[in-house]
């Protein structure tokens, strides 16, 4: 799940022609990496694409990344492979000595993360104005 394959679509957020994934938009600012995951579902196909895109950016920036935030604001459903994707990118971030947190989970998804005890691996925050200005 960690090999990067280029996806179609261009990053229009920063005015460059840099390729980006259809399911995740990864930005890095002052060592803080934020991955906004597009929803509404994260299944097998999406999980692989998201993991590839995030892991490629983590490997590119290496120890320059101090934190990784996964933004699930647009996600309503996540499969078991999507949960595995979260663990995969967390493990890659940990190799770069970066902390991983999650924001924007619905109450249903937050309960799922707690039931699977993934809240022990991630710091989970409600999406807030403070987070948006920090990242």
C-alpha cells in the first residue's frame, strides 16, 4: 500500500500544475502536513489511493514533517481497509517522527474508531477554527 502511483487531476489550490490524487489533497506548511480526504466513502480503491498519496509526501519530506493531520470532514463511511489505511500512514509518519491526529470525524465514525481502539493510536479532535488557522 505504500508505493506511490501518479493520479490524474491537478492541484488548483496553490496555482501549480502539480499532480494530486482524486481522493486526498495533501498540503505541507511549516512542517505540518494536512491530508484532506474526499468523501463520502473510503473503500478499498480509495484507501489504496489515499495511502499512496500521503505516504509519498511523507517520504518526500521525511523528518521535515513534524505532524500529520488526517481531515475526515467530508467522509461519511470508512471500510476496514480505510481503517487499515489510517494505520499505514500513521506508521509511515511515525518513521519520520511525526505525530498523527484526526479531525472532522462524524459521531458515527468517532464511535467506530473508539470501538476499534484506534483512538489510542491517534489524537482525535473535533474540527475547529484553531486547527484551520494552524495548518
